[in-house]
C-alpha cells in the first residue's frame, strides 16, 4: 500500500468517524423536520380541505415553510460546526487531533463536509416531504420554485458554513467567536445604514428609503441568503436566484473564504486555545467595527442626525466607550486599554474620511444620469403620483436640468416639490433618484411633463378604475392662512356622470398648468381645496375562512381650486354649501 493510498484511507476513516459523531444530532433533526414536513403540513392541508374549501393553494404555506426551514437548518449547521471544531478551544484536544497521521487541511475538510452532510440530510427530507404534498389531488401548486429554492438553500448553507468556520478557526473560544460572527453580520449593516444617512445628507438625489431595501443583501452573506430566498419565493420584482452575476460572485466569495479558512487553520497554534483570538489583527478589525457602531448608536440616542462638529464629538465619545468595553471583555481585564482608545479613534478617523469623501462626491454620484440610449423604461413619482411614461427624452432632460440647477444654485430648495426617478436600464440594472426640487428648477421641462405625461396618466388611471368605483364623494374645506380651516363642504353618493365631468375638467386644468401647479400655493388670504374619492371593492382570498372583500379608493386631491379654473367652474354648478 502506497503512502498516498494509506493517507486517503486514513482521511476517509476520519471522515466516517466525524459522520458517526454527528449521527445522533442528524437523526434527531431529520425526525423533527419530517414531523413538520410532511406530517404537520399534511394536517394543516387536510384540516383546511375538510372545513373550508376543496382545494388548498399551497404556495403561501410552502414559501413560509421554506424560509423558516432555511433559517433553522443553517442554525443547525452552525451548531454542528461548533461541536465538531470545539477541540480547537482546548490545547490538549487540539494537540491530539493534530498529532493524527493526517494533514491539517484533511482534518478541516473531513469535519466540515461531515457537518454539511449532516445538515443537508434534514433539508432534503423536508423538501421531499413538501414535494410529496404537492402531489395530492386537492393541493394546488404552481411548480418552478421548489427545486431552485432547495438548490439555493443547499448552496448558501455550504457558503455560510465556510464563512462561520473562518471565525470559529480564528477565535480562541466559543464566546469570542460568536461575538465576531454577530459583529460582522449585524455590525456591518448598521455601519452601512449610518453611511447611507451620510449620503442622504450630502448627496442631492440620494434617499435612504430607496437604498435600504437591499442593504442586508449586500453587507452580510446571511442577509443575502435569507432575503434572496424570500424575494425569490414571494416574487419581489421578478427576482432571480441564479444569474451570471450571482453565480460568479458566490463562487469567488466561496473560494476566497475557503482559502482563508485553510490558511488560518494551518497557521493556528494550539497555544491560542482559550484566549480571545488566535491571530493578532482580528481583535483590531472587530474593534474598529464595534467602535463605529458605538458612534452611530450614541448619536442616534441623542438625536444628532446631521454630521456637524457636535455630532462628531458626541460620536467619538461613543466610539471610545464601545471600543474600551470590547477590549475589557476580550482581555478579561484592563489590559490594552490604550490600544482600545487608539483603535476607536482610528475608527472615527476612517468614518470622517468617508464623510468627507461623500461630501465631495469623489465618485461623481450626483451627476450620474443615464444616457437616453441606456434606458429601457422610466417611472416618475411626481409629488406622490406615479407616472409610467415612454417619453424618455423628456424625463432625461428634466432630470438633467434639476441636477444642473442644484449644482449652479448651491442646492436651494425653497417651496420644494418631491420628484423620484426610477430607471430600468437595458443592462437590467435599476437606478433610483429622489429629489426635493426647487421652485425654479427645470421649469419648462416640468411644465411639459405635467401638461402631457402627468395628465395622460390621470386619464388612464381614471378610465381603468371608474367602472369599479362606487360611493363617489366630494368634500373639501375653506382654509384661512392665519386661522386654519374656517369652513367645509361634503357631498356623498354623487352621480358618476357628475364625477366624470369633474375629473375631465381637472385633467384639462393639468394640461394647461404651470410647473408649480402641484405646489398649489396661493397669495390669497383664504383658499378652497377639494377631494374627490371613489370606493373600489376588491376580493381577498384567505387560506382559512371565507373569502372577503375590502375597499380601496381612487382619489384626486386639489389643494387650491384657484389653480384649477375648469374644475372650480364645474363645482360651482353643483351649488355645494360651505358650512
């Protein structure tokens, strides 16, 4: 028998030993999974069929089960990793394992793969049980999501296992490894959120609400896995699990983490068992993150939302306190307090540099407006009204003029109108911008947009909903600039023909309005407003119980009737009494 053959045999013997070690937990978790799916889910379905409807729509139940199972199985694999690599935290046990006639990376590979298989088995059982339920005659399920979600969960379980393993290897005990994992997966998103608020403060057109949706997907692999699966299952914006970009990114990330884990494991010394971290730079990296979190949290607690001098002074105090507490914990005493202060101040300096980089817009984000040739479609949300338009050239020109006016006039926002642009580019990317547009900004382009695109959207929206509307209501109030509301009027169950005349009159006003029409300011002491609403009844299907109907509303809001002369004339014909 050659040395290579002997080494392979020893590897597989160790691998079999590791699998056997995990067998009890694996069987227990598999049984629990089987009890949930198919047994528990089968009882849910049969109970529904017996008491409510003859056909059960399985999709919502499957989506919820898949997300919960993904979280549960990933947690199970993390537990198995700690059980299998717990010997690293005891010098005697570490010396024993590393004295075996195996290469270090063989031990690492055997243990990790055994953990992965132990977690993959209950995951497979859960999905097979779920698939069996879809074969029942009284279960309705549209195929297409089950296999991709299983493959994605299995893949991400492997990737997240490797990612967690890296922290298990670089730590000297369980407690500090958990701190590291939590810091990376919670701390980095917190810092990213803080950075988004800096961007919103400094960058014209940036909105945290538009950027925060994908924050956890891009700042933590756990967020990418769980949110990615949820988006795919619930059909958010036609989200796809496997694209060329995602596959390449996951592959590169996996290779990098695997290489780092092997290198760290090979260089890890048994003497590091029991201390906080096995490598020197790890506490400094975690300390930088925790100090940044401290800065963010203390400024939030004291409501310092703008990055002024006082903001940074208070933030520095929070960063130093957080850093010192962290070093007290990992060193189990007051050793290295000076290092804690230095690391905390370095964290503040880095955040200050980021702040100034954003303020100077060193990457040119504010001027990044896509060319007309790059745009596939565009949606404009103008003062809360969503307008889908094919006039890309007009929107692009309006967008450009808004940005240019802001740059040339130092960001004046008097009497600002909220405008949001959402571009779908031909390369598949989505680009969002949100502005509070100054009164004089892009006057001609905004007027043309209101006269043509906005008015056309109003007409289309009305025509598509008027047949389903009922219980039309007209109401409004007379507003004094000093006293507030001094009178009101209301008319219920208005004839749909009268409503149509009012809506068409309003659309005609929009077709001839000025760019500041939406602002609806008036120089008069009093102004009259108007609200036209219609109730739309919609059917809502429930998994349990009878289907129900709920109401939504179509409506038009006019803040100042002096700016809508055609609509005002039509309303005067109704002789509405202001009380």
